C-alpha cells in the first residue's frame, strides 16, 4: 500500500505519528494498516514457534523435576504463568501490529539504552547452555558418550542451521512445528500406555491441594518454573520479531531477517510505521487483533499447558516417592527405565529421543532469539546503516563460542544452568511489563491503547514477577550468609 504521510484521522490536524518520542529515534512513517487475514491457516506460526521454543526447561525439566520431588502440588503455577504470559505476549504484539517496530524499539524511544539493557539481560540468561546440555544428556542415555562434548556438537550444528538458512524465521518455524508434532505424538501414546490410572485419579489435586513447596525446592527453582512456564524473559520480547517476520499487521512493511550467506538481501527498513485511526484502518485492526488473540490462545497457551500437565503426570506416575531419586536431571533417566518396565523397552528410547530433540529445538530457538534481539537493538539504536543479517550471524557464533567455553570450563549441570536463566528471565519480565504499559498507552493511537482488564493483567505481572524476584534474591542472600 502507498504511504499516506501527513494524513490525519482527526479534525485537529494532529497525526498519529506525533505521539512518538523523537529524542532518540525518528518519527514513524504514516501508512494504512494492511487488511486483516480472511483465512488464518497460512498465518499460524509465531504462537507455535513460541510454544515450540518454550517447550523446554519448564516443560521437560523443571515442572517434571518438581513433580518428581513433591508431586502435583505446584502444577497450578503453570497455568498462572501461562495466563500471565498470554497477556504479556499480546501487549508485545499490540505494539508491533500497530507500528512494525519491536517492543524493544518502543522502549528505546523513551531511553536509548533500554534495548541494550534487555539484550544484556537476555545474554546473561542464555550464556549458560542449559538447553543444549539437557538435550545432550538425554542423547547420552540413548547413544552413550559424554554430554559435554555432545552439547558442543549440538551448538555447532545450531550455528550452521541459523546462518545458512535463506530465511531464518522459516527454518525456525519448520523446526518448531516438527518438534510440536513429535511431542503431541508422545502424548498420544504416553497418555494411554504410560500414565497410570492412579496418576490420572490424582490429577484433581492440582486444583484441590495446591501448594508452594519452598522448603523442599527453594524460591529459585519455583520462580524458574513459573517464569519458564511457556516462554519467559527474552523469548516473550522476541514474539515481536517473529510476528513481524511473518508479516502480521504493520510488520508486512518490514523486510525479514535473512542469512548473509544464502539469503537474498532486502532494503533496510525505516524505523517503523503507524496508521491513522480511520474506519477502514480500525476495521483492519479489529481483524488483526482478533487473530492475534486466537493464535496465542490456541497455540501458545493450550499446547504448553497440555505439555506441562502431561510431563508432570508422567514424572509423578513413574518416579515420585521413589527412594534415592536424584535431585538433578538424571531423574529423567530413572523415569525412562521405569517406563521401560511399565510399557516396553522401546518406550524409554522413544521418550528420550523426543525429549532430546525437543530440547535441541528449544536451544535452536534460544540462540536465534538471543541473537535476534541483540541485532535488532544494535541496528535500531547504534548502527542504523549496518547490515542486520550480518550482525545476527556474528552474534549467533559469538553466543555459541561462549557456550562452548562455559561447557569446557566444567559448568555442565543442566538444572543449575536452567534455574540461573529462569531467575534472570523472571526479573526481566518484572521490568518490561511496566514498560509495555508506557509504550502502549502513550504512543499508540487512542482507540487501540491498552486499558481495562489487559492493563490490570500487566500490573499483576509487575507485582507477580517483582515479588518473586525479591523473594528469590533474599533467599539466595540468606543462603550465602548461612553458608
């Protein structure tokens, strides 16, 4: 669609672009909002990518680990975390649907270095290659070998995939869809033959006997599980990049991230766009907003909660209450051995293969979104004339190099690495939930600004993750003083 600069949607002559701060970044260009999709099938994807990348530490490690130690008393927290993140994700998407800019760019309009702060925090969470190590540990149960060196091989494979794929998002989406299909296959088989009748009978305890087992597990593990129920931390923020690459809303005007080696270069985009709240644009907005809400609920929330529920029931059914159960990732090895006894020897390999592939696909997504966020920040706030695809490739290999060094130095305990990442992620969500209120109330056209229930849910997110972060820090300080 042609640009319509200078057109005003009101009789006052004030443009929708005038609300955007221009101290750091230029005012966005005014264009019409692309028409909303009449059919949803071809646009389904970012929610599945979010679910696929998120089906990792919380779903395959932390929540099953909690169930193996204390039963089903904390599964309720998964639903709380998912519902909270559903509203966070949609507010991230609101800004991008309306402007084509990422939420980080919106934050940077108010202070140039906000994007850098979140990029650094995302790196702090993901420098520790807990997902690759977890995947490698499960692979070692199948093939043997040393998890540390298997993880290094996986990191190198991830670097090649992300820097050789012509369009990075397409490769990521295909990998996550394959992963989700594999996980659903595991559920279909496991729900019938692996989860015992007693475990299904105890499932209502999730609601009737909820608990917060701090003494048994500590605040750090519980915050990690709650923060990583679904996505968490930087992954929520990159939802903006993924829907933009898929062409949602004003993101249709922004070129996609491509490989600097095999991709076709595209013209650098302007900072962003905004539409006037005319009736045709508002009609298109209602269609896009309806689609975004449905896509997130059906893919991200539903798939993730079913996964957490199933993996927790599986751990509860097989290893809860077992004497001598390890308080580390090796509980999954014990779980597989029990499944072999209960079902058949092949089922433990089936379980470990899907778990290993699932965690590898999560590691692929995590390296992508960490590098994607940092490249977006550098391009937008510091090197606007630079090649974002080349920056992305350098950042991918930099992150992989650091991960390899971490592993070679001996930091290879998956649960410890995952809890570190999750605690940092929870702290990030506390901060950016407040910033989302700022950019979605101050800059967007008045008819589409956040209000009502959605505003209340972001306030809830601030209180939830802020309180948990403070309690976690206090608990760690107390532990250090007592130690």
